[in-house]
């Protein structure tokens, strides 16, 4: 697992290729990232299903309660099938853009 911090955003990338163990590590260490917006970079995983992505839903809800953003970066998935409660995008740049928009909305009180 590789963790990068850029300003108010933490990017967490799986480096081992095992989604299940990656999910366990993130869940165990999630409190340490709680004060930042989070981008989960899963571009290395080419065989993820919608059900795999849904396993990140509790973490996303936890971030929303803390008034922070949570974006998942995945390629090769049907983005229309993803639940509305999750933000799933095809690139890290787009994830940063979504987080910026969320920050602006929070600053404006939306």
C-alpha cells in the first residue's frame, strides 16, 4: 500500500494487487486518514466487480459524516451500475477535480 499526501488529500494506492488484503489494511488504518479527503487508487486492478467496489461503501459513509470527500479511481467498470453513494471516476485527475468541487460546495454551505 502506497500513501501520498497532497495538500488536504490523501491518495491510497494498492501496490500488492490483492484487493481483499488491501481493503483490510485500509479499514484498519482508516482513522489515521480521517482528517483528509481520500482517493482510493485501484487502477492496478483490472478484474474488479461492482460488488468489490461496494465493499468501500462503509468507508465512504464514514468520510461523508466527517465532512470529507472519498473518491475511488477504477478503470474498466460500468460507472452507471455504481451506487450513487459512491464517487467512482476513471482517473486520479478527475478524482482531484471532484474533491475540489466538494470542497467549494462545503465552503459555500451546500
